């Protein structure tokens, strides 16, 4: 185990595997020992560099005053991104467990370039506070039993280990393993003061941490470049031509509508408004050559090659293309066919 300076603080880390392998970063909840040794070793055996680390105010990381933390949840997220950058190896796979999962969720949103994947274990979908109605929360009966127990003597290593074992039984975990891990955490904790021990053993620092704004309450522009993806523009060509038969369109790419309005300045129709486009052809609002357009539309739908003399040579291709996507009108069906 060692420390790495990241985001102007020291973070305690332990590395498994080849330093040149793809990086898997494990955020502790709150200490790195939340991630079992056997799991880290198996991940590293699969060709990965696995690094688990202590959050601030826990383990070998910088500890100041857990009762009045001078950082926020987003500060812990910045620590994860800075650590991934300091370790190198390109975008990392970030995993968070317990309260470390809350850190990981914000980290990938605030720093999308630092991480390529996210894994969450035994955590909540939102930071501490009331859960959203559409998201799951901890079982309230279980949490009531867990926190109704009296706190141990934090200066007594055995009492702290017994406290952790009893909590593991409530959660359905292995009490023997929980006892051993709690004893190791106690040995690594810098001091026996109750606030410091509670920050390491049960993450009580998060009850005093500023976690606002929660990621679901932040505006989309503040949630990274992937929060809102622009929809690609819809093509205005008829269905038959969108399927690859572009030989029927003699106008070529340059004649298709460009920009937000129809490409002919004589037409005031709006691109994407099918009814508006068809109406502008029928009432003469779009000077696209009404009779030839109607016949071209009818013949294109029937699958016949239209006569050259029926191809519209004037007007707005936007209105013309939109009119072809509607059902044939009586005037279009009855229009006489011209031959050449």
C-alpha cells in the first residue's frame, strides 16, 4: 500500500496486476478494504490493473475533520478523476461500493473523459437524502435495525469488530469476514477518536457532506456531453427513395431541402410540416407546378417510371417531397398522364 497525490491531496491506494494493463479503479466505501482481496486478485488475473483506494478522511488518505468536512461529494468525484489521470492508462473502468458508489455516479457524470465504464455494488441510485419515487432505496426495516444498535467503544478494537459482525448478520453477510475486515480497518485508522473511527467503519462523514445538487436535479448541460444527445435530422425523401432507389429522383442531392426552411425562397413553408407542405402545393402557395407535381406523385407511388415531361422543373423541392409522402388525393389520381 502507498499514497498518490491527486487533486492536491494524498490518497491511499493498493495496486494489483500489471501496471501496463487496462485500469480498473475501485472507490472504497469508505476504505479500500471494502473491496475483498480475493476479488482484486481475480480481476488482476484477467489481465487488468486493479487499484483500490481510500476516500478522504479514511484509511491512509488525507484525514482532517470528519465532523466538518471541507469538501463536497463533487470534490470526492474530482479525486477519482484526478487519481485515474495520475495512474495513467487511458479511460478507466470505475467501480464504487457502498458510499463509494455515490461518488462513482457523480464522477462519471462530471468527468466523462476520465472513465470508460461504471460498476455499482451495494449502493443507492442517489446521494444521501430522500430517494426519488421511481428509484429503489434500502429496505427501511433493515436499516432501522442496523442503526438502532448502540455504538461500540471505538477505542476498543474487539468491540468494534463485534459491532461489525453483528451488523453483517442483519444484512445477511458473513459475520466472520466482517469481523476480520473491521479489525483491519481499525488498525489502519489514523487515531481512535470516535468521529475518525465512524468515518472509517460506517462512513458517517457522508451524513455531514454537501451532496447538492443531486445529479438528477442538475440541468442537462451540467451533466456532461452525453446527457442530451441531439436527434439526427429526418430525411425528407419519399420512403421508396430512402430504401435505396434514388434513381427516381432526377433532382440529385443539391436539389433536396437544406436548412430549416424549404430551399426555394418563393415558398414560405416550414420543413418537416407535411400537411403544410401538401397544402401549399394544392392551393398554389408553393409555385412547384401543380399539375406536373400531382402526376409525378401518382406515377411514383404506382411504381411506373414517370414521363420526362411530367417532372417538375420549378418550385420548392421541400413541398414536393413532402407531398409524395401523403396518400394520393382525388386530383392527383385523376390527373391525365402526359407522354413524350
